[in-house]
């Protein structure tokens, strides 16, 4: 069976924690920031965990992670 290719876009956007969960950055933090509150922008800087419904799709894009 041939090797599977890693999705290069997914590789740049997702990383795995030590326990095997998938980390991602939050959306809406790149532009139109003047109307967003400081508290909201501060929380957007933090990373978060991919929800369980999406884990299967992300793992398919990252076969060797």
C-alpha cells in the first residue's frame, strides 16, 4: 500500500498535545479588530482543542501524527 501524504495546510494549522488531543488557533483574530473588545481579543490569542466531532476529519488529514 502506498504512503499517504500529509495535508500541508492542516500540518501548519494543527498540533497534537501530549495526551493526543488536537490543538488549534481561534478564528476572527486577524482583522476588523477595532470593534472587538479587549477581553474578546485577549481570549482569541489563546489556543483551544478541536471538538470531538471534528477530530476524525483532522486526523485523516494528518495520517502520521
